[in-house]
């Protein structure tokens, strides 16, 4: 790499881990001009700095090359697969089973821009935009992310997210959620899903800020994701692109944790 590294670049130690998870290179066609590592450095730069693809620095791969692979691996599910494998590696690294037995679900409403795509008004948060629904394990690592318009109620959004994550939730025995998910969702989980949904409610007598059991874990994850300036708002046209950014933010975090 004949340039000064950026803070978002993948280090040698991180690349040793990530290289094992990259797609197999096809022997057909023209040889690639850029190595996988440099393409990833370009993608991570956009996510971390919040710049537009066309504003990528000239010493990184061409923006259209970085965007091409970002979208290709989004459509093929590579980002989610890498996230899943790194999550299992981090869990093993701290002495836990590779597959989680407990999880937490929550959402975050964020504003959108003029880019278009699905959007709606969250009357509770008074935000016009989208909701990021995530399921995390007890370490705060993302199991599944689903992005939808903000006017979808939390209970309905949770149903979408749990349905989308059904294959990953086979080992989950208990899931926590806040009071906004009580009622219909609890009954729905009892009838068709093989785990217990426990609602963690705030006492009506408590005033001011109060850290609620287990709930703080998913709130911390949203804080981690907020370190990536591309996610300060939802700038993307398609919710699926926003979901890929969640996985990329977690991939970057887990790589640094592993080394």
C-alpha cells in the first residue's frame, strides 16, 4: 500500500482475520486492478467518514469500483455472512458459545434525506424517516438488522425482523424488549416462535433517567453504530442499503475487538 493509511483502514492483523472470510476469486475474466483489502479500505472510509461515494480520496480505489463491490456483496448477502462469522468468533474469544441463547430487540428512528425511498413519520419520536430494527446478543453484537419506514409500529416492525431472522434464532430461548412491544407481539411469539419474549418495563414511579436491565445493551449498540458518520441520518435510497451499513459498522467494530 503506497499511501498514508487512514484511520478506517484495515490493519495487517485485522486483514489476517478478514481475508479468510472474503469471497473466492474467480479465475475467469480480467485480473482485478485493486486487491480486496484496498477495496474494503475504500468502503470502510465512506462508512466511517460519512462522505459520498464520489467524494472518496483519489489515493483509494476508484469510487465506482468500491461501490460496485459494496452493492454486489450486499445483494449476495456477503456483509451479513461476514458479520455472522465475526460475531461467533468474538463470542468464542470471550468464552461464550458461538450461538447465542438470549437476545434483545429494539429500534432506532432516524431522519432521511431527499434521496427518496421508503419513509414515514414516527409520531412518538417526532421523526420523519426510517426505523432501524436490530436483534442483538447479550454482548450487543447484531444478529439481524431490518430497516423500514418510521411509521411502522414497533410491534409490527419486530414481527418483520423476527421473521427475517427466524433461521438464526434456533438457539434463542429468551428475548428481551421494552414496553412498546407488549401486547400483540408477545402473543404472536407464544403461538409461532420457540422462545420467550420478556418485556422489560420502566416503573411508573421512577423519575428521570434509569438504566433498565438488558435494555442498555441494545442502546449501546446503537451508540456504536453512531460512530459511523454515514449513519448519522439515513442517506440511502433503499432500506436494504441501510441494513448493509449496519453490518459494515459491526464488522469494523468486531475486527478491532478481535485483535
